[in-house]
C-alpha cells in the first residue's frame, strides 16, 4: 500500500510531468481510499493551473547577484 | 455644590487631555516602516520584475527598469516618510519609470501619434464604426488584468516562503528547470528537492487561500 507521504510526492511529481506510469497508478489507487490525499491532489492541481495562468516571471539568481553588486556600489 | 461640580468638570477635562497625550505618544511610537536597501533585491526583485514585464512585455527592458527603480529608491531614500510599506513605495517608483520609458521611446522616434491602419485585414466590409466597437462579450481584457494581479499575489506568497524553498520552487515552476539541474546547482538530492517542493506548494496553497481566493 502506498503511504500518504509517498502519494504526496508522486502527486507533486505529476504536477511537473515527472511521475512514471506506475507511480500514477499507485497514486490513483491510493486516492480511492484516502480522502485527505484526494483533497490535496485537487488543490495541488489547481495551484499548477493558476501558476500557468498567471504567466509568472522571475529573475535568475545570476541576474539578481548582478543587481546586488550594482546596487551595493551605490550604497 | 456648583464649585464642586466645576472642579469635577475640570478634572475630567484634564483626564481627557492626558488621555489624548498618551494616544498622541502612542501614535508616534508606532513602528514606522524603514528602508533596508540591502534586502531589496532578494525581497522585491521578482515582484517588481513581474509587474514590469506586465507593462513593457520585454524581459530585458523590465529588468533594467527594476534596476533603475532600486537606484532611484536609493537616491530619494531621504524622502521616504515611512507611512507606506517599502514595497508599495518601490512600486510607485517603478510606475513612474514605466511611464518615463514609454515617454522616451515615443519622443525619440516621434511615434507619439497613434496610427491605425484601416485596411489591415482585407475582408473588412468598410463599415468603419461598426468594426471598431469593442466586443461586449470579450473577456480578454479582464483576464489580462486578473492574471497580472494573480501573478503578483503568487509572488507575494512566494516571498513569504523560506529562502531555500522559494528558490527551489521558482527554479522548478517558473524557470522550468529539470530536477537534475537543480540538484546539481544547489547540491541536494532529488528526494530532498521533492520534500522542499511539497512544503512550498502546501504553504502556497494556504497563503493563496488567505489572500486571493478559495483554492
């Protein structure tokens, strides 16, 4: 039987399309019996969809470091 | 009797006066916001960048604008009164920077006028007015605005995560890096990474629940 912790990890991997077929099958079986996990899976999927929808942008660490050094010169 | 009454009144007046004094003091003692330029990049760069990209739709220019915003913030730090939060104040500067950017790019090449090419699509029938009317059922404009606000809300929540979790989450979700690359760069093992992702995602769901909508 898959534990809830394992199921959560698989669910997270599935959000990034990194779960294997067998993993997904295990998750599906677990979700039938576990209400908490199915709730979590639903919310997790929603989070993924809104992150996609929002078209997030972020600066890479290198860019931030460059910014910091420039800013520190001024300080 | 009247004399006593008078005194009583005076006393109560005194009381009110001292009360207001205390309150006045309290207001002054309220912790005013202070600027910490050292933490700006870590705390607000992504938030400002997201805002800027939404306005100028060019990552390179947006990055420069954010950098300029930090410089301008530093320069006018003495004008900061502390009644707004740091972020609100920086966003206000960034707004001016965006306006300046458009002003500059327009005046440089004399493109301030709006040109409309009427015959852009050949299948137009020729009824100009009818074709220019906004589509009342279009949800496109609202979607754009809502998504931008959503993006800022998400960034707000990400910035509340612990440093390492937010880093991993951003690399994985926003920059779309592979698990292997992230593990190599941060020197962690995959199971470690997935635990961090899990914590970040759970925290984000909770945070967005509070600040944005029912998730």
